[in-house]
C-alpha cells in the first residue's frame, strides 16, 4: 500500500513537472509598460511576478490677470507586482495580486513675473516655488482583474490576453513643500488648503486597468 501511494505521488509530481510552462510576458497597460515572469503550475493556475513603469513630464504657463505662473510636473510609476491567474472557464480567467508602489505625481509652480508690493519690487527669482506631491497612502496595493486568454498554455509559443481590472489605492495623500518667500508658510496646511486637497484625493479609491499581455513560452 505504501509503495502504491509513493508511486501515485511520484506520478502526480512528474505530470505536474511535464505540464508546467515557464515564460516571459511583456505587457502594456494604463499603469505603464513592463514584463512579468510566468510559471504555469497546471491547467488552472498561472503564477506571475514582474514590474511596471511609466513616466510623463510636462511644462506649461498659466496666465491669471497680471500674473504668469510657470507650472512643471511629472507623473511617474515604478512598481513591482505578484499575481495569481485562475482559469475560470475556457479562456476566461481571474487575476488577483498585490503591487508594491504606485503612481505618484508632482506639480511645482513659480511666478514668472516680479511681485510689486507698494514701492517694493520682489524679483520672481526670490519668490520661490510651491510644490504639491500626490502619492497613494498605502505601499502595498491589491489588484483584481478579469482576462480573456490563456497565457503560457503550451499549445503555442506565443499567447495573447486582454485584461480589465482595477487597483485599490486606498486613497491618496497630498504633501506641500515651499521655497523662497513661500517657505515661512510651508507648515500652514490651512494656507494651502492641504486638508481639502487630501479629502478630495482620498476619494480616489480605485485606479482602472486595461492591460494587453503577450506571453512567450521559454520552457514547455
């Protein structure tokens, strides 16, 4: 009986090893570009781990009455993620995971004109800058999505899948920093409406994801 049990376990392990596929999965989504390493355990389960990155910079000028304000900012993402895909039926699968890191944005403003205060003229270079930083409150962000396809299924060298899901941000926090003439008021959250801004960004609980996956079997 013991020999029969050991033989059954050995046969199961051998069949799992025979089925398992390993590959790389380049991806493009509303969260950036990146790639996952994938390992399909069996017909139902696929394990993935990889990264996403995204960067966008902008510079613009905002004219209000007699004041011109120069704005420059950046939206960035550099994150790692681990996921489990479960094949529900046919090519429909459920993907759940956790992401370390998230989208963050920085916007800085500075006056392009000198400031006239009575008979005193303050050069724009001395007025300083006002910077707003926005980032998710949590460092670990849950992810859930539904996909159409079957990545690393062993039938083909290249598999495609389209995935739609969302990342739970848990709200975002706003931090204000200032230099120059703005610096003495930098610690005054009421002056910059920091509490109101935090209340607004705290409403952003979910970030939508549309993802295109291309899986390449390296071992099958």
